[in-house]
């Protein structure tokens, strides 16, 4: 009886540690992706009013 409870407790602890590890890895990947997008990204707004008209030069 005690051995079964010990095995179940160890399994639950192992599962909890594994879940926390996976969660930390995923959150770090998302944070790195956000930092990368912020550093390399450009603004998504492209104003098109108030500029010069395009003229073809031959």
C-alpha cells in the first residue's frame, strides 16, 4: 500500500516537473519571438496621404 502511494506521488511529481519545464520552454520561445519581431519589424502603418504624385521619368 505504501509502495503504491509512493509510486503515485513520484509519478505526479515527475509529471508536474515535466509540465512546468515544457511551459517554461514555450514561454521563452514566445518571448524571444516577440523581441525578434520588435527589433527587426517595421511599423505596420503606411501613410499614403500628403505625398508627391509619382511621375514617370524617361
